[in-house]
């Protein structure tokens, strides 16, 4: 699998980062964490 599809846009992604920064104690659901890390690694490449 060499193509990665991102299911949400950059604005949504940065709003997620913003929320995580504002509420660091809030636990992310497994789905949210997976979605977040998928995009994080995608942007690392």
C-alpha cells in the first residue's frame, strides 16, 4: 500500500492539535489516536 488517504483536512487536523494542547489531560479514544498518528507519520515522510 503506497497511497495514503487522509480522511480529514488540514484545518481539522490543526484543530485536533489545538484541542490536545489545550486539554493535555483529556484521554484520546483509540480511534482518535490512530487517526492522529496516521496523519502524523504521513506528514513525517
